């Protein structure tokens, strides 16, 4: 979560009333009062190492090359200097942040909004594929100060003439190595070449391969180089697992896991404040003891909720990263990343809530197909292998329910005095109505269960997509040479798909791969032969394209046109007149 990237996490013994107040540490870097006030509101106190070195350099007008893992605080390192130097009277875009994925673009934009809370008049715009052009065009027409976008959609706007970067003052390449590995090298270079020569550039990358080094030497004059390593250690007594799941199925998946996992206390991490309340309410509706904590909850209520978790009156806490800072409850046996964190330090922070006081702990992360790269980044940084788990079946849940029912009976029988009383009650009924004792026991169990069925109906298991696990299909190290497959080679059975864009729309193979990979969550090895024709393109993709990929690609555009992806040979719907 972006919020956790700013400043170092305070522990319980660091934040006390009798400590000296060093909350103006950011002001000492040259930031104004309105920005430092926003940081105080967010609970941040001291700059991280990359912020301490980068912010003064950017404020002084220097170019910066930052070699840092995600989670070291680099978002604030470039966002705060940009905000402090904006000319709010200028209508044309002054700052452009390029990010490899729309998820990261949205989170960086959210961070800008948080930091500019006390700067009136700052206009921000996230620009990414999958969002309608209308919203973006309207915002650009009104005027924006900061744009955070993906290279593909930025290039679309430049090609259409709807984005003016002639007055750009700041350009940031966030996760540059990831952008280049996803096939955006040409887009990035084109954007750099089309912007003013006197702009200030900040480039951040987890590694410094030859291509990144060449890019910095070509476009950054006399840059300040900053190298920072993030904290990546996790407790050895914590087991790390992940579940591949589509976003709409997350709540059902969590419910099933809660049914079969033998947990004592649990924290479920989500990205936003609203999500904490929404998810906690859904869990309570399903019979679980759950509560939410977030930055909007008063301290008194927060302390009361944590006290309930410690005492056992509450089993599940749904929280954001910020709200869970300094949380130390020995009873927490499980941490669930309902939304996988976008940085490794947040992952370490989250899973550190379990496995306390020498106890064993469990960490489970939900990963959507589009988030595979986050999973691999966490594995590389933490040097932990996350084991893939399967979604519990109806049979698994039924077996767990029957086992817990047995345990409940066994525990009840240990109270001999209470059992003796009810033995007399049951014996009276058996003698009075001449029925077997087992029938009476079954009737009592039925009353106890109520109208809710005790067991789930056996389900017809759908064929599961065989997602590669972390050991079976690992991403190459970023500084290792890429093994290129020949055009036309793809992994697994393929089929030919048709896209309604071609040569006359100036489509290139790079754009095809970039759009389908970024929007549809496809991997490079999923692509086979790409045949660009006059008015359409044929591309080989996996024969069994998952539904989530279809859904994600439904609104995808290249060069401003809907790709209208369909299986070649399928009966095509008549195109609406004038549809683009």
C-alpha cells in the first residue's frame, strides 16, 4: 500500500508522549509546512533513507537515478518535491509519472492526492488503458498539473494530439526495469524524446541492467545516484502460501479458507479504508466475528477493538497497513493479504503481525492473474518461496464442519453436571414417547442448527486453470539475459484470435503484446505468432483464454480503437455504425 511507503514504521515503544517531537524532520529536507502537515496527518514522522537523499536533490533541480526496491519510500521521494514546486497557475501538465501497470499508476495517483491534501487547486489525473477516453479527455481539457499513466495510453494520447507535454517540467520513470521488461522500451524512449530537453528527470529501478544504465546516460544529465536496500527479513516460523483467484471471487475464497483453517486470531489486509468496512460487514453476515480498523476510526474505538481481539471476543480484524502499525497481538495465528501489497516492505510488515513470541504463523496472499509480477517480486526480495494452495472444496468444508461438530459434542460432555441434567430430560422424553435416543439427539441437533444447512451440496468441480507456481515458472532475474523464443513459439495449446486493428491503424507487434499483457494479465510465453494485416490482426494465444482475461480485454484499445478481441472463426456481431 502506498501509504506505508512514506516514512518508517513506528513501533509501540518508539511512539511515546515523553519522546522529543521530530515530526518536522521532513521540513528539514526543504519541504513546506502544507506538505509536512499532510504527512503528520498520515502519521509519518521520519524520512526513509531514499527520501532523505532524493528529496533535497530534486528540490535543488538535479536529475536522480534511484536504485531501490519497491517499499523503500520512493513514491514520496519524488512526489513531495514535485508538489512543492508546482505552478498552480499553469494549465498545461507540468509533471508526468510513468508506471508499468494501471494498478501502480492508480496507487501513485492516490499517494499524490494524500500528500497534496493541504495544497488547494492541485489537479491530478491517472491515465491508463481500460478506462474510457471521455473521462481523460474532459480532465485534460480543464487542465491538470500532474499526470500518472502507463506508457501505452500516454502514447495513444500523444498520437491523437490530446496530450500536450511541451511545458512539462518533471518526468518520473517508476519501476523502469519492469516497464522495459513488459515491452514498453520504445514508448518510454519516444516519450522522453518528445518532452522538453530542460525537464527534470527521476528514474527509479529495482536493478540496474545495461538497458536502464544506457537510458539514464542518454536522457539524464549529471544525475545524483541513490542506492537503498529495503528491509526484507521475515520470521522463520511463518509459513507463506498464496491462492490464485479472480477479484470477484475473493470474498467466497476467504469464506472457504475461514471454514477450513484452524485459526485463533486473524488480520485481513486490504488496500483502502472503505474496503475494511465493506469486507468486515460481509464476514459478519456470514457468521464470523469480524471488525474493521482504519485511519478514520477514533483511537478509543481502535483500542477497544484491539482489546477484543486480544481477549478472544473478536476473531478477525480487517485493516489497512497504516491502521495495523505497531499492532502486537500474540493471538494472531494468520495473516491474509486480501489485497496483495505492491511493495515488499509492506509484505514484511504485514506478515510480521503473526508468528509472535516464538509461535508459528500462517501468511496467505490472494493473487489475481494480473498480479503475478508482485508475487515474484516478493519472492525475490524476501527470498521466501510462497507455496500455491488450492481453494477448499465443498468436501473439504463439510469434513471440517463435521469434525468441529464432533469436537463440540466432546467438549460439552466434559461438563458432567450439566450433561447429567439433560440426560434426565432426554430419558423422560424417550420414555414418554417411546422413541430411540438417537432420534432425540438428531432432533436436538436440528434445532441447534436452525434453517441453515449444516453441509454444502457436493459441487461439480470446474477444471482449474493450472496457474504456474513460484517454483514451476519463475521470472528470470532482471540482470540475467532474456532467453528469446522464436516468433510463432508459444507454451501450451494455442488458438488464433482476431483483433479489429491493423496496419492502417499503425499497430505494431509491441503494442499488441503490451496491450494484451498489461490489460489481460497474459505472460510473454502466452504469445505465439502475430500477423498484422491491413484492417485487423491475428495473434496466437492460449486456446483456453480465462474468463477474467476476456473481461479485462473487453474495453482495451490500441491507437484509440477497441481491439474487439474474438476467437478467429467465431461468428462476428455486426459492427455498429461509427463505433470506434
